[in-house]
């Protein structure tokens, strides 16, 4: 017996075990994943349409376009930084994920305040728009893709499944916020904190918890 | 001594290797424990004896190339297996299992447990094969799964493996004498090995693991960073710190011993 090698029995029993528990090869798994993610995105879009879709609500077109464009850029960077893995099974470093997960909602908040402040009454309070509807809307839009993406990556992150899940949650929350910005005209700061930033925190926390359960091998 | 010298010799050599003596002498041979101010070694240098001045290619370079080609072969095997080629699993196992086993054995100090963890690691890879990214490196992924399983098991049992005392008990000198090594060389190697192991055990786990992955398991800094979920710079820093601690400990102990 070679002491620097596992015994031959290990290989034999392993081969027997995988014969008894076949796994899905990549071509099939890719199709399943595509269907799953596409289904989740369709549900989100259906929810967006169900909530009323794009609403200008008296906003200046440049205010609306600028807000959406800025949010879209922040969301794109967040998706690249926290969901993208490049050609590697193990994602980015934990410190990187944590930094981007904290910085991107702050960047979103800063952008919305900055851009809305350029317009008269841009940061004013609107009666009856506390932020709960935006909170629910963002959570609804982000939840389906979050579950779908976590499930499509199940059992693959052995290094930091929780943080990877958190990153996915925040990034998808930001992507959902692009649609929410097309719907919500309010930029009153307490409203932004409750309706636009809190859901990112909630989705991040949900991703953290689900990531530990689903992403860990 | 047994009547069949060759198998016994092989066993002793394996014990000898497992005891840590081999890697100690290998590290020493590549200048890992050179005192500061002496010739610096290439940080990427792995195992192997020092190069001959006129050698066409240095053995360390060959070892590195060999390690890289082994990694590439493992990547190809995993890619084939992920694509549905069931026969590639056996090849993948042959390429990965010895490295995973060495890593796990060193951490758990239990052959049985290490074998079990190798099996579980390969099984997890099998289950997730459909989600393996085309062109990704399989070695860091396999090590990260193995490490996670080991940590989970340790957490569950709340018992860390006992610190082995380098190989099996018994008349070690008599055993090593069968290897035709000079006794003082053996004693010296064992002493160095013990010092290193004691120092490693006292180090912060993250520093020790970074050092072991790079220096003992032959992973690149980038691969070790992936396994540990940190940056390449952090791995280089941890490895450098560990080397410095070991150098200082060896200098102190060996100079003290000679005095």
C-alpha cells in the first residue's frame, strides 16, 4: 500500500457510489439553468407590469432618464463584481464581495440624491409615499431571480457561500431597483432609505442565509 | 527486521516521507530556510534539489512545469467529465486524489479520516459537475471543497486531530537506518521537522494554511487565494510571514543547539 495515496478501496467505492447516484452533465444542466433563470426574469417582469410599469408621474424626462441610467450603471458594476466569476469556480475574494455589497447601495443612494437635487422640488416629500410599496416592489422583483440564481449555482461555492449569496442578493436588488426607478418618482431621503435601500439590505441578508444553505457543497 | 528487505524499505520510505523529514530536506535544499541576507530564492520555487550550474533546465523549473501540466490535465479531465464523459472521472481521481489526500492527511493526521474526506470531496464534485464552468481551474475548486468539508467535520466533532509525533512509534532510528541515511542526517532532519511543525502549529491557522497550500501542496499563489477566498497579495504576505517565523525559529533553535 502506498501511504501517500488513498487506498485503492476508496476509488472503487467512490466509482460504485457515483454509478448509483448519477449527476446531470453540463449540457443538460445549462438548459435547465437557462429555463430557470428565464422563468424567474419573466415573473419579475410580469410583477413590474402588474404594478403599473413605467410611470413618469410628472417627472422631467432628464430626471427620470438620468436616475435610471445612473442606477443601471451601478447595478451593472455590482452584477459584474458580485455575480460574475470569470472563468473560475471560486468567486471573488470575501473582502471584495463585502466591500462592493456595502459600497454599491451607498453609491445608489448618493446618486439618487445628487441627481434629484439638481431639480427643483426633486427631493421633496410626497404625501402618502412612505416607501413601503417600493420596499415590497423591489423585494418582489429581486426575489425570483435570487432564488433562481442561487439554485443554479447550488453546491459550487465552498469558500464563502454566505457572502457570495449576499453579493448575489444585493446585485439583483440593484438590478430590480432600475425598474423601480422607472416606477417611483419619489426621492425624499427617508423614502429612499426605506423603499430603495432597505430592500437591498433585506435581499443581501436573504442571500447570505440562503447562500449558506444552497451554495455550500 | 523483516526478512523481505525491499517492501520494508518501501514502507520505511513512506513513513519517512509522511514523517515530514522529506519535505523538510526538500525545503532546505531549495533554500527555504536560508537566513536573511543570503541568496534569495524564487518565491515560486517549489520542491526539488538545487540546480546544477550548467544544467540545461533546472529541476525546480521541471517540477513547476510538471505541476502545471498536471493541473492542466486535471482541468481537461474535469471539463470532459462535466460534458458527460463518465470515463474521465477515473482520470480526474488519479490526478487529484493524491494531492487532496496529502493536504487532508496533514491537516487531520488521520489516514482514515483523510480518505473519507477525499471520497466526499470527489463525490461533491461529481454532484456539481453540470455546474462546472467551462475552462475553470479544477484544482483550487477541489481544494476549497476539501477544506470546507474538513472544517465542517471539525466543527461537528469539536475535536481537532491529535498532533502526531512524526510517523509511527517505535525505534525510529533503527527504521531510518534501513534507508542507508547517515544517522546524524536523519536526526538533524527530524529535529528540523519537529521545530517546523511546532512553529506551524503555533501560527494563526490562516497563515499556516496559506503556507501549506503554496509550499507543500504546490498551488500557485493565485490558486491558494481562491481556495482561501482572499487576495493573491494576502496569500503572498501570509506565506512570507510564515517563512520568516520559521526561519527565525530554526536559526534560534539550531544555533542554540550547536552552541
